[in-house]
C-alpha cells in the first residue's frame, strides 16, 4: 500500500444518475483515478516527496510526480463536490453572495477564491491546479471526454448543463469559508 489511497466516493456509485451514470463513475473513479493513485505511489521512493501532502506536491513537483499528483487532486475535488440530483439546486450563503458580486452568474472549469475571497474562473490544462497560482479551488468540471462520453457521447454542453443539478453546494460553500 502506498502513501495515497483511492478516495471513497461520498455518495453511492449510482447516486448521480442520470447526470453521471454508475458505469461512468466505475471507470472514471474506479479505473482512471485509481491509475493516478497507483502511479504516484510507485514514483515516491527516493523522490523527496514521501512526507509531502498532495497540495505541496502539486505546488512543488515536476514531471510524472506532478502529473499524477495533480490529476489526483483535481479528481478528488471533482468527485467530492457532487450530490444526488436536486430540483432548484443553487448555492447559498456567502458563496452565493460572492458569485452574484463577482460574476452576476457562475461558470465552469475551475471556480476558485483568491486570498481575499474574490472568486476567479480559470481553465487549467492536464494536471495543473489553481493552487499553483495561490488560489483556493472551490468547484471544477472535468471537460475531458472520459468524464462524459459514455453518457453523452460528443455532447459536452449537455453534460456540463446537467452537472449543475448534482453540485453539493454545502461542500463548495465549506471550501469557500
């Protein structure tokens, strides 16, 4: 067993249906994310990162260690932000106020907060994460095809629109606080 373990999903494997199917979660979480965890654990010996947190690794590492650690962090934030579909799902409290204040509405890819709590939307490539820019990641949508092609084929906009139904705004609000 390595330093990092595959995160447990905070909901049942079929809880996000029909937005994200059980089959997609089995592959995306159970195979795709698991591969990054296994790869990272295999790269640790002699790396100098044996005692580092995932966030520290993402901020300081390069190459394969950065790629695998970044993908783990990104996917943990992604999978940790969802809940079963709810009607009229919307942010509340300080986060809702900040979204209205800073954007008038919300967007996707990465929603983060800077050190002063101002919201920022960024698009990051591959294993990059907003923490590398000193930001606090709040919400992310994985727009790579593996996240939606089994359910939506080439209809990425439909997938992105549906994701809003399953956001766990309590989790996102706690990330913001």
